[in-house]
């Protein structure tokens, strides 16, 4: 059995745009698309950006058109006030 020993890195997804027009039985309205986008924003563990996209696509069931992610987790989305 093959195991990939690459360590996963923490990525902060700051913005993402899904292709909600394909693969579904119905169209998504703007509010539903926004909810899916907001649910995907945050911290994810992945080996690289391709793995990150694969994980998020699998979790939400939509292909990703555009993603902004960083390994710099010192960001306003992760700060505490």
C-alpha cells in the first residue's frame, strides 16, 4: 500500500468562486451560492494548492473556478479582538 508522506500545510482560503451551474439538478440562487462560498472560507489542511482544490471540491460538490488561499494565517479572518 502506498502512503503519501507529504505533510499537510494549513491554508487560509480568503475567497473562492464555485461553478454552481454544472452537475446539479437545479439552479442555485445568489443567496445559496453565497452560503456555499462563505462555508468554504476558512482554514483547510492540504499538501499543496491542487490538493486543497480537490478537497474543497469534494466537500461541496462543485468545481472551483477561482480560489485565493495563503499559508500566511496571520490574517484579519483569523485574528481575535
